[in-house]
């Protein structure tokens, strides 16, 4: 495997519907997959969607080097992602990948992964990576209802699963930061990784800061190019404005001033 970025037409080999709003695209690379790190993403060109002019960013959800495939987890939000949900097996998707930086490896073995809704997208690959490196992930996911939950069995392969639902239909009732794990001493965790709505990530970052635990988040800023030219994804940091698609999408929350 080599580190490289490129633009490629990649064949869709599976389109898996998870629920009414989420689906997985499994993609088969033409050549040997490049080295892909947890937290990296693709920029996808969506064809046959006249109102979708710019590429869309999607986190890399899982990677299977043995089969030369990887998966994208997509939430249907507009006409572009609706078109993607209708992609047929055998169709090709034009991607620029792998883009962005990656999650770091923590000091200490016990780590907490926190995802809200489609924010779980980069966390399965991260959990797989951490488990191989002999870390002990606890994975906390937040959902609106049990009807929205997917892939629990996949996450359970790599760590302990905790759940919240806003209606209380599964796991603990409330938003993800209402989970009782945040009301108990958090000292057993050496690091927290988080992805989801910005307010949720800020709340998790505040808890981490209060308890002296390092925290990284994956930002979901709007991106057009994916390689730092258009500057539409810039975010303020303690180092000045930085491009989420290049210097991120993963940032330590201390860099963001959260």
C-alpha cells in the first residue's frame, strides 16, 4: 500500500439500504487501494442531478484491503444524496480520495467514541483501527428513535456499545450527552473522539476539558473542492483560520478553543 491521492471512476458493487434516510455504498477500486486513515474522506461528483453542481464530501466508513473495497455511509439530505441513494450496482462514481488528515493515536488504552446520527460515519473505521492497535474503545451513539439505529453488530465487533434515543425507545433516554456515562467519573478514559452536530461536539469537548481528557472532533463543514483551493470550509482555530479539508477534518478541541 502507498500513500497517494487521486481522482478515479470507481465501480459501485453494493448499495445497501439501512433505513429510510441512510444507505451504504460499497466501492471497488480499480487498482490497489491507497493507504487510507481513519477520519479521511472522499469528494464525490454526483451526476444526473442538475441542481448538484459541486462535489460532496463523505467520510470513509470502512475499508477492506483484502477485497480492495471501501464503504461510504450516506444520509439522504437533498437532491444530490437522493440521487446517490438510487445508484445502481455497476454504476461508477467519480471520487477524489483519500483527503484530509486523520485521528491520532492516544496515550493510554481506554478511549470513548461519541457519534450523533450520521456523525457515526467515520467512527466504525476508527474503532476497527483502534482495536487492532490494542486500544479498548467504548462507542456511544445517539439517535432520535430505535428506528434510526443501524449497524450495531458491526460496532460491537470492536468495542462496548452504549446508546441514547431521544424518545427512550432504546438505550437511555435523551440526547447523546445525557447518557449516564457523562455523569460518572470519566477518569478511566484517556481520550475522546467525537463526530456529529457541532453543538453536540462542543458539549462533549466541554466535558472532556472539565475532566482533563484529550478530545478530537471531526468537523462537517461544507466543502467544494476538498483540497484547499476554494476556502469555503475555513474554520477559526487558535492558529488562525484553517481549511477543514486540508488541516482537518480532524482537530483537537484545544486547537478550536472549545
